[in-house]
C-alpha cells in the first residue's frame, strides 16, 4: 500500500512513469492486481496485491522501480508511506 502527497512541481514525466510502472509490475511473478485513487486534496493511495512476500520483494528490488522511487523522492513527493499488509478476507460488490 503506497500513500502519497505530491509536490507542486510540474508533472515532469510523473504520469508516464506511473503508467510504465503499472505495466512493469504485471511482469513480477505473484502479482495479482492493483487499485488506486486520488482525492481532490492531493492524497493518493495505490495498492498492489501480490500472492506472497517473494513477489513484494521482487518488486522492491526491480531496478526500474527503484530508479523511479529515487527520482520521485527528489521531485514528485512531498511525503509518502509504504505499508505491507496481508489480506485475510476480501469481499466485492458491483451494481448490475
């Protein structure tokens, strides 16, 4: 789970990088899916789901992901938090 608040700097490739990372993470063994949302006030939450900790660790070690995180710390994020959690149960509802 990645929660963040962006800086006021120009986009400077942020959207392109986010889209590219969204494609790259799909190559990680054990990746199950992702959800994301952004509030009008600027808080963003992205959740990537993995089968196990090995998948999370592979994503953490991915060189392209690491480079994007480093650039993001310097340019795009005022602050962010990363939380690793286990989903014990999940329910869905979709209106027809």
